[in-house]
């Protein structure tokens, strides 16, 4: 099966789009000629566009490492640009930039859902944590934060699985759905998507079976950038959940990147109208031209940003590198188990010559440990907050 992508003009060498009436002012991808043609077709009145239903052949016809939704040369180029050059455990890159990633991906993803909070509001909200006064926008942002922390913790050990994807949706939509039974559940209800003639499948057994097919194929794709694009496009197209499908697809796209220690994908600077056009191309025409160009454009921005964040950190502290695991275990013993500072240090097995420096490092980490950055130590958010509320006993 073939997939429509921009073949005649390289995605990275395309020309700027002309202004389109009714679209918000923001930076846009430089759409190709094929992209402009598709935009024109998708801009026709709804009544002039032919209604279409979900086509399972979009997934069934895709053969991992033989088929490609992205141009193969582009996927390779982006992988070479975005991958960590060091041999490190899965998830290391994401953990390095976690604090920035939490802000970026939460805010840009929520903005695509119409969230009205500013970037400054988001930072303040994450520092404050949840409260009874949280409105829907605050809840959406905090849910993103929780889901990202879960993903960073779970994916390196669990891998790309259906339960992880379903848990992402449940965390993203917590307290936002009328029926809590819909959290993480395969959709049993009819959904309609605004401003499109696309009608998703309404058969729960098909939704569940196809979700497994998508995840199974994503696991087999060797290039993590192609796997990220495959997950992003297919989860949004399938609409397996009653709500939160696009949010889930954006976070899930990071799973293969995380496993391969590639730069995360935060959808930096993507506008609502551009994102909608990319999705419409897939929904109504099974044409990934706009989605591929948007992905290319925003992932390059993510790569540049997170590489700068890593470079700003400077070289790793040799002591921290040597005692990374003992430090993490000491923190877990204090926060989760309730061990004293002295007990945690003794259990860390630190060389006598390094003991004083290790104690200072441990003390600093405990002072800066918050519910919004505890995932790097595999600590539950609730348990960390409980420890903080008790006055950080150690």
C-alpha cells in the first residue's frame, strides 16, 4: 500500500504558505506545493467533501521496515540529528531534559486543545501543584504533567505497550470526563469530530483489535522517528478512546524516541489550524503530506531546543555519574521507605573518600525534590508530595 507524502519537493526545502483567512497569526511550516494542493482540497465547504469512514487498510497495509509514512531519507536524517551520541540506558535523554519537557509538552499540547493558560501560568501552576480551585485548563495542564512523568518512568521498563497507551489516556483525561469508566477504556460510545466529514469506527472490538495492531507494528519499526510518526498519526486516526485521542497520540509519539534516547517531541510552536489541517489530510484522504511536513518542522525545533538544554548543563559530574544508582536508591529509601539520612547513606555503599561529597549531593537533591520532578527517581507523585508535606523528614 502506498501513502501520499511530498515526493516532488524535499520537505526541508519548501516555500512559505500564503495567508489563509481565519487562521491565527503564528509561525507555520513552509508547506510544499503538494501541501498547498491538499490544503485547497481540505478548505472546500463540508457539503462539498465526500463523507468517509475509518479505513483499516491504513494500518493493515503498513509493513514495518518495508513501508514508510515519512520519506525514508527524512526519517533517517531526523534520527541522526535527534539521537543522543552516548550509549546510555533508555530514557536517559528524556530524564535529562525532564523539567523543560514537562513545561513544553504540557503547554503546547494543551494549547492545541484550546487551553487559555499562558506559559508563565503553567510554570507557576506546576510549582504550586493541584488545589481545589483548579479550573478545567489547570486540570488539563496538570494531567499532562502527570502523564509525561508516568511515561518517562514506565516506558524504559515497560516498553511500547497497549496498557501504557491506555494509562496515558486515563491520566490525561482524569477529572475531565463525565463518566470515569471511560478513563483508559476502549470506546463504547459514538463520537463525531467537528469540522470534518470523517466518521471514526464505532465498533469497540475493531477499535481494540486495531489499537493492538498499531502498537505491535510500532514496536517493530527500527527507526524511532518513523515509529513516532506512525504512532502519532494512527492513534489520532483510529480514535480508540471517548476523548483525549489527539493528546494521547502526541504523548505516545514520544515513546519510541524515549527508548532510543532521541530528543523528545514537544510540538513546539504548532498552531491549532496547522495541526487541524495535518489531521484532516489523514482523516479524509489518508494523505500524510501535511502531517509529515508539520512533524518535520516541529521536531527540528524540538531537537535544537533540547540539545541546547543539554549543552547548557555542561559535562556530567563524575561523582554523580559514578553514584547515579546509589543516589537514586538513597532518595527512594528516605522518601518512600522512611529511612533516615544516615541509614540511606550507609546503604548506598559509598567509598569513604567520597562519603562527604555524596552526603552533600544527597542533601542538595532532597532539598530540590518536588512532586513535579520526582519521576527521575521512580518515585510516585503522591508519596513524594506526602513526604514534602511532612516537612521533608530525613
